[in-house]
C-alpha cells in the first residue's frame, strides 16, 4: 500500500541540512541526533543543538486525509508559519499542516561564554498524498491566523474574517518576522564584534611590540652616545638629579593616571550593571508584552469567531422574522376572509330575523281575525237571544243562558290559548334578540317592543273580567254539553217545535264540540310547549344572564297577566317555530365555535409576536457585543505601538551597552599597558641611562 510522503527543504535562514524525504507509514519522530539515531535522508533527525531529542511528531490521518504536527514538550518550541504551537515545555494539541507551510523547530540560541549562535531548523514542507498528488496549499483555503487543533477545527474555524482583523493579523506577523530578522542581525553583529575585537587585540599587540623595539633602539642609541662621551662627576650628578626629578614627576603622573583610570573603570562597571539591569527589565517587559500580544490575538480570534457566529445567527433570525411576517400577512388575509364570511352569515341571520318578524305579524293578524270572529259570534248570539225572547218562553231563555254560559266558557278557553300564544310569540322574539349577534338599534328595539305590547294589549283588555276562571278543569268543559242534552230533553217533553232556533242550537252545538276538541288538543300542546319552553329557558339561562332575566320576566308576566279569549291553535306554527329556533341555535353554536377558533388563532399570533420580540432583543444584544468587539481593536493597536516603543528602547540600550563595553575594554587595555612588567623594566632602564648621562 503506498504511503504519504513529507519533504523537508532547507531555507536560507536555517541551520544547514540535506533535503529529507520521510514516508509517513506511522507517526515519525522529529528530534536531535543521538548515538543510536543519526541524521539520514529518510528520517527527521537533525544535527542541531537547539532541538530536543523528542521534539515533535508528524503523521498522516487516513480517515480524514490530512497531515498533522504535534509539539511533544520541546524546550524551544515548534512553529508553523511563525506561529508557536504551545508554550514552553508543554505538549500542544495536533495541528493541521498544509503543503507549502514553513515549519521551524526551535529558535536561535547564543552562548554567553563563547558568544556563538546556534541556528534552528527552518524548512518548507511539501506533502504528498498516498496517490501521489500534492496536498492542498494554504492559499487554497480560507485560513485563520493560527493553526487550530484537531478538536477545534470544525467548531471554531470562521467562514470569513473581516478586513480589519485580517490586516491586524498580517501586521502582527510582519512585526514578529521583523523582530526575528533583527535578532538574527544582532547575532551577526555580535559575531562581527568578537572578530573585530580579536583583530584589534592582535593589532594593538603588534603596535606595542613595535613601540617596544623602537624604545629599545632609542635606549641603545642613548647608551652608545653616553659611552662615547666623557662626562665629569658634576655633570653626572646634575643629570642624576634631573633624572630623579623626572622619575618623581613620572611616578606622580602615573599614579594620577592610574587613579583616574580605576575611577573610570568603576564608573563604567556601574553603568554597565545598570544597563544590564535595565536591559533585563526591558527584555522581561518585552516578553510580557509578547505574551499579552499573543493573548490579545487569541482573544481577537475568539471574538472574531463569536462575531461571525452572531452574524450568522442574525441572518437566521432575519429569515425567521421574514417568514413570520409572511405567515402573519397570510393569517391576516385569512382573518379578513373569515370576517367577511361572518358578516355575510350575520346578514343572513338578520334576514331570518326579518322573516320571523313577518311570521309574528302574520300570527298577530290571525289572532286579530279570531278576535273579530268571536265578536261576530257574540253579536249573532245577542241577535238569537232577542229572537228567542220574542218566540220562546222562560225555558228557551234558560236554554239560551246555558248556551251563553257555554260560549263564555269557550271564550275563556280561547283567551287561555291567546295568552299562551302571545307569551310564546314574546319568548320567540326575546330568544331572537339574544341569539342574533348584531343587535338592532334602540329605535328598532322600542318599535318592536311597542308592537308586542300592542299585540298583547287587546287580550289583556278583553280578559280583565274573567281572571277568576283561569283554573278551569275537564268537568267544567263537559258541563255545557250536559246542559245542551238537558235542554233537548225538556224541549222534547214539552213538544215544542224548535224551528230556526233548533238549527241554531245544532249549529252552536257543533261549534261547541269543535271548540272543546280544540281546547283539549290546545291544552295538551300547551303543556308540551310549556315543557319545551321551560327546557329552552334552562339552556338559555346558561348562555346569558340577560336571557335568564327576560325569561323570568315573561314567566312573572304570565302568572299575573289577565286571560283573553282567542280561537287560534298553535299546532303547526309552533312546530315550525321550534324548528326555526333549533336552526338558529345551531347557527349560533357554529358562530361560537368559529369565534373560539378565531380567539385561539389570535392567541397563537400573540405567542408568535412574543417570540419575535425575544429574537429581536437577542439580535440587539448581539449587535452590542459586535460593537464591543470593534472597540477592542484600538486597544490591541495601542499595545502594538507600546511594544514597538519598548523594542526601540531595548535597541538603544543595547547600543549604549556596546559603547560602554568598548570603552571599558579600551581602558582595561590602557591600564594593562601601564602595568606590564616589560614596560616598567624598559622605563627603569631608560631612567638609568638618563642617570648615567
């Protein structure tokens, strides 16, 4: 099975090494060479002192098809594109590596004793998949400033960074690159300084040797002249005194010079210690600022991730709001349609109410017609009574009185049915007033009430004299028939010829029987209607308190109102009214169910509006968080400027330290020159020659 391949190519600023071709069948260790593992072209072992023995691991994941690099607690760190994977002596999480990335193992280390700089390993890595194709490059993907661990790649990689954050990361990378270049230049200058110091020491030594030879030649010339001359003791004595005086002056001058040199040396050492201390403090502060910069960069990355997540969430909420607005508009249109349908149904119910009102008026007309018929019967009865007075005797008069009594009883029964029919009409009217949603205006209500009162008023007037006979039973209804039979028997015993009167009596007897049958049927139907009305009253009392009060008011009016005569039967009309009332109640139930459906829909709308308001509040919070993120960018820029200023101060202190070091070396050289034994011996020898002269 073919294996993935990693090629490490040396870069110009790296410790030199041969190009490595490493097959990643299994995780490959990267580290410093030891006795058991020497550098070779097919491994990742380097002959470099800044690397640890187990510096890092590199491997290929066949499941994901990606290459990963992990720092294994190295002392000098591992870098991908100048970004360190972990802190010092800490194991880093696995980070993805792409083809063309710059991998750095360790950092340049300078020894203080020998002032020798050991370079680090910097290489360009090329990655090839098992099928021989090169892996993707960093430019082919949207890359964050720092490589992310395996467990955070999918969760924390933003889709796109804003232009400001990307430029800021580029500035930080350029600053780090410039700092590394400056450190490399500083190490090079230190090496050049050491070489220059060695050259100056050798040239100074040659100059001293030359001066020494010239002094010796001069002394030997002076000795030759002294030996060639012959001087007296007085001259020698004067010359000796002069030499002693010169010796004293020279010693005084030399001591003063040594004192000044020592004082300057002490001052230089003190300044050097202060400079070293300030340099150490500056380096510590610079390290602290670097750590702060790294933390700020991490925080910026986290804030950028949060910002991108907030932007995505805002987009989702905006889409939800638009969808909710569309649904709300659709529901509004549906509600308007339902409202129009309800208005049409209300209009239909109003039309039904008008039809019922027309029927009530027709029933009222029938009642009036029945009253007129009863009045005609009374007139005819009076006429017959007058005629019987003229033709018959007292027996005929008593018979006529019985017939009148029977007619009065019939009139009483008719008045009872008239009262029931009027009460039934008033109840139906009130029930319609309760059931219809849209009530008529006040003038219409007054007109209808006045019509109903006008309908009931004749019956009240006609029944004002017969309120005591309202509790008639079956025996009283059968009494007129018995009286008619007795009247016939008496006429038959008397042998009288009834004539026209007999025909009238038969006619009245038939009408009386019909009225009795109608009375029995009407009474039975009245009882049924009364039961139905009581049941309807109970049901309507649960629907509305107003309906209950109206029904109670009708019952109280029914118990106190006087009875009127009426010959109309409510049979078929009552059944039709019941059917219409049932239909109206069914329509009312449908309207109520639709009203409940509309209320539930309105509650759903209110809940949806509440959720949308909460989403809008969250969106406002996310906008404020994004503003805070944008406000954190100037603080990072300020830290960068401060870091640059401290770097400049550090460079100036290093230059001052270099100057003071040069001055110290120069003074030490001068001091050592004055204190060398050969120089002292040559000076003494010169003084002796002068004394001899």
